[in-house]
C-alpha cells in the first residue's frame, strides 16, 4: 500500500513539475543592487532573467516602512492570486518551505506586497532562503509560474540597504508641503520652532529640488503703518525664496505675494494673538 502511494505521489509530483515554469537567477549570476540611495528613498533590486525585477523600497517618512514590488516584463492579463513561500535551496537539506503571504494579481499592474510581508521576505533572504512566488499563468492555463529570489550575493547589498534605510529623513514631502512659519515682532527673524521647520524643509530640498511650484504668502500683524507692514510681509517671503533658491529650487518656480496686515487669522487685540498673524505660508507642489 505504501509503495502504491509512493508511486502515485511521484507521478503527481512529476506532472506538477512538468507544468511549472520557473524563473530565477543562477547562483553565479545572482545580482543584488542598491539601485536607489538617498535620504528620501532606498531601493534594493534583484534582476530575474526572462521575467523582470524584484524591488524592495523604503521611503522617507515619520514611520519606518517597506514595500515589495514585482516588476514584470509581461503584466497580468487577468485578476488572480499568488502564493509567496520561503523555499530552502537544494544545499539546505532538511528544511521545509513555509508560507509568507498571499499576493493579489491585478490586471495590467505589477505585483506588490505590504510592509510586513516585505520585511519577512528580506529576513528569509538573510537566512539564505529563496522567497518564491507561485501563481497560475494567465497566458497558458496549463502552466503554473514560480518566481524565485536567489539569496546568493545578498548579504553585502542588504547591509548597505539597511544602512541607507537608517539614514532616511524622518518625514516625507507631505509633512512639509504645507508649512506656516512664525516671526518675531516687527522683524524678519523666525521663531525658534519655525527655524527648525525651515531647516527640515532645507534638508529635504537638498535631496529633492524637483519642485513644480512653490507659493510663498507673507503676512504681518497690524502693529505699525500699513505700508510698512506690506513691505515687511514681502521681505519675509523674499528671504524664504532666497533660501529655497540656495537649496536648488529654480527661482522662476517660486512665487512671492505680500499681503501685509490683510487676511488676519487671529485678532490683533493682544501680543499673543498678533503673533499668529506674523507668518509666511509655504505651499509646495511636485510633478
């Protein structure tokens, strides 16, 4: 009886393998690269011959993040579901493969996985396992596809990737795209908090000056003459424009408007509320 079961199992295994198309880099050509490296984005990439590329990406943000993308040469033609497993290579006998996650196959989109699954795949690669994605081929219904990430030559690029991730800015573009800077009374000197905010924006612009448009709106309180307040509001905005230009933003993409003591956001009846009116509002847009 055991012999018969063995024969059936062997036959099934052979038939499954016959309909399985496998894509993976060879051990000697397995290539991991830090393809994007800045304080805004870190991407670890791995070429899969005949299939495409695997990408692990972390972005500048308030929270640590990670995403996996399977960049396919041929995008899916239908919707479906893929299974992601950690598979031991043949030189690791005795180890069993185990499930990592399910991946939704979307028509005409690359495959992707969220943070937890992406981190798990990286940790399995670090241990020498091959994360492998299995799904039904959408071009040939009699075939299944296996896409493996070869763990060979992974260690050093991953170490560089981890170092890059640790150096990402702890905020994103969305965190600074709309900023209000506050000023000392009757001057162009920022408050200490606003100076720190401006430094944050400066650090970001050093890494990415590709701004489509920057709008700077200067305002003042009603202390002093109206013409003087108008001039002061323009001067505050112009100083910010000069600072952004030094950081690499093209001056023609920066628009300055001085509103003087118009458009108050708080009453001018006391010093505390007047301070809220001394401001420059920054609005930035990227392509």
